[in-house]
C-alpha cells in the first residue's frame, strides 16, 4: 500500500512540475534572469508550494504517526552551517546553469532528450562523489 501511495504522490508531483512549466529549462532560466527578460510566473508556483508545504508541515508536526501509520521523522535541526550554505550554493548554481533541479530532471526523463539524461547521470555522479567524500572525511 505504501508503495502505491508513494507512486501516486510521485505521479501527481511530476504532473504538477510539467503543468507548472518547471520541466522547461528555458522557462526556469527566464525566471532566474532578473536583469533580462524576466518571467515571474514560476514565483507563483513557488509561492503556492511554500504555502502548501507550510500547512502540511504544521499538520504533520502535531502528529506522532503518518497517515499510513509510520512514525513521523521530521527534521529537527534549525542550524545554518557551512555544509548547508555550500550545498545551497551548489544547488542554486546547478539550477541556474542547467535550468533543471532534481525533481524536474526526473520528470523530464519521461519525455526523453539528451539534456535531462546527462543531468541525471551527473546528479548520480555528484551523489556518489558526496558519499565517498563523507566516508573519507569521517575517518
């Protein structure tokens, strides 16, 4: 049952990314181009996502178990450290250069094309490099 629900939630999320234009790198890059031909429409998408997320996290924080019965494991850290800042900068730079972030890349894989595939492989490589670096750093 959990896998079915996870699949349905992922499908709805992917459809939302496609409908909102988040899988179109030119639209994303136009949103980030504040000094050029700025397209503010994705700001509405992000504002809506923040609003829904805010309500969902408020609701979830009052529960001990998820709607499917699992224990709630919400983040508890509020610390802004070097790793968080550097990770945010790397994420933002990648998003700005490519016009994709991880969710839209996965949704775009279904449509085909070389760019989403290259970015997906690069994303996997980055996760692998991070894992190796973490293991080496913890020794």
